[in-house]
């Protein structure tokens, strides 16, 4: 789910005040990943979707070493 297109969808849902849980259900993605994307978007509103994607790829790599 770390694609820039997916991040754009999450960003749009956040603007509509959709919760992370609802976004995960709508996009059929794990709630932990969506919560992390939401956190990054809220904490770094100046970051574009490419930067969010890069951070997510690094986070996922650290979550699943090996």
C-alpha cells in the first residue's frame, strides 16, 4: 500500500475526516499501515505522496527485516 497513488487516496479520505480504520476497510488494506500513513500525513503536511511512500517503504522494511 506504499504506492504514491494509495497515499493520495488516503490523503483525500483524511480531508473528508474519515478515520484510519474506515480508510483501511474501504481500501482493503491493513489498519496498521493505514494508521502509519495517516500519522505521516498529519505530522508532515508539507511532504508529498512520493516522500510518504519512501518513508513507508523504509518503515515496512524495518517491520519485516530479512
